[in-house]
C-alpha cells in the first residue's frame, strides 16, 4: 500500500511518447535532476537521489515509476514520476 501523496504526480508538459525512457528497474537508485523536495533552501531544486519501488504508467499513459526520496523530510514518502525524469540509474 502506497502512502498518500497529494498532488505530487509529476506531469511533464509536451512530453513526446517517442522519446525513449532510461533503462530503469525496481530496486535501482536514480537521480531526479530537479528534485523540488531539496534539502537546501538556497537551491530549492537540485539533483536528488531516489529509489525505484515500482514501474507504473502515469494517469496520462506516460511511462512512470513510484520512487522514494533517499534523504530529506520526504524520505518516508513515495512519489509517482515520469520515467524520463530519472537519470543516472544504477
């Protein structure tokens, strides 16, 4: 059961379905280049590490993943993000 996440379903305007999503699998750690849950108030958006918990399309049909931030106040929450936002997956 996923914790409730209000309004954190990230939609990317103008996303092109033909763009290939990065190779991502459950259990990988990835980076979200513009993590809005940043720890640094001086830089409200910065690269943030996340762990991939499940692969599931967004409500728009765009490939997506449920992820959990690895640091900060939201490290006990889960976010549903577009796969194209995940980089540097290991």
